[in-house]
C-alpha cells in the first residue's frame, strides 16, 4: 500500500500588517481608514475642516480688501475733482474777471460737478454699487459668527444733501457759500476714506491671524495623519524580515516532509 504525506503547497502568508504598510506608503498617510485609528481620523477631519474653512475665509478677506481699495480709489478721484472745483471757485472770486472769463470757469466747474456725481452713481464692484446704503457681510473666519460687516457708503447722496449738485460759479455773490459747500464735501469724502482705511487695516489683521491659524492647524493635521517615514521604513524592514523567516521555516518544514516520505517509501 502506498504511503503519502499531505504536504500543502506553500503560499506566502497574507500579512495584514504588510498590506497596511503598503497602503500607508503609497498614500503618504498614517491613517488611511478608520480602522487604522478611529479617534485619530476624527481629529484629522476636524483639523482638515478648519484648514479648508480658513482658506475660504482668507479669500473672502481678499475680496473685502479689493472692494475697499476700489472704493478708496474712486473717492481719491472724487477728492481730486473737488479740489479742482475749489481752485476754480477761488479763481472766480477775482475782481478782474469779466463775464466771459467767469463763464469759462463755470463751464469747467459744472462739468467737474456733473462728472463727480456720474462717477459716484456708476461706480461698481462685481456689479454691485460702491456707493449705496447697503451693508455687505463677509465671512472672515472658519466658524459661525466670525463675520465682518462693510458698512454702506451712500456718499453720492451725502454730497447731494450738502447741496453740491446745484453749485455754480455763475453768481459772484454766492462764491463764499460755494467754498463752504466744497469744504464740507471734502470733509465728507475724507471721513469716508478714513472709515474704509480703518476697516481695511482690520481685515489685513484678520488675514494675518488666519495665516497663523492655518499654519498651526496644518501642523497639527500633519502630525495626526501624515506618515512618519522613518518609522515606516523601520516597520517595513521588520515585516520583510519576519516574512523571509516564515518562508525559510516553511521551506525547511517542506524539506523534512519530503525526507520522511522518501524513507517510508524507500
């Protein structure tokens, strides 16, 4: 009767540790699934939400600054026009000017006045009027409630209320009142520019704080989920050594079975 010894064909062991290391090495992450570190994954997701929220809030701050800079540029142009109008008013209050000279000065004066209001009415940022009473709210942080309000600036209406829309150099007796109105208008524009400048400084400060928060959150996220390559290399080397030892042991066991079989069937 033939004698046989069951000798299973050797197959490399399925090593979950090696599979995990392979996933980690290919992704560069220590945590590739909740099974690796459930608590760590939850923490990493929280940090990731913070980082992504900070990125969007930083862009919002940039948009707010762009709006304020655009409005400031428009007000700078208005200031130049008002200053020129004031120069013309002072020049018109000169006894040697005749009707023809005064008419020429008044033409430039009224043209500047009309242009000023036209520009104020048409000034826009992203198809929204720059000079209106409407507030604009910006999310300037990653969490609820972290918002900044850009107050409305109805400067065109304010200048109209100061009587700027009806100013003229046609009547020499009104030139004192014209100068007073222009001074009030210049003061209103300067006040609006100061308010926007203060808000721009606030937004820049918030942006700097967000940059630091992002750096800290990104560092914490990296420590939580990123792969430590030095430890990974060590773990991978140990796993390879164990696998090779298992292969050698299994090969020796197979060789012993074959020797016994030859003796029994010899």
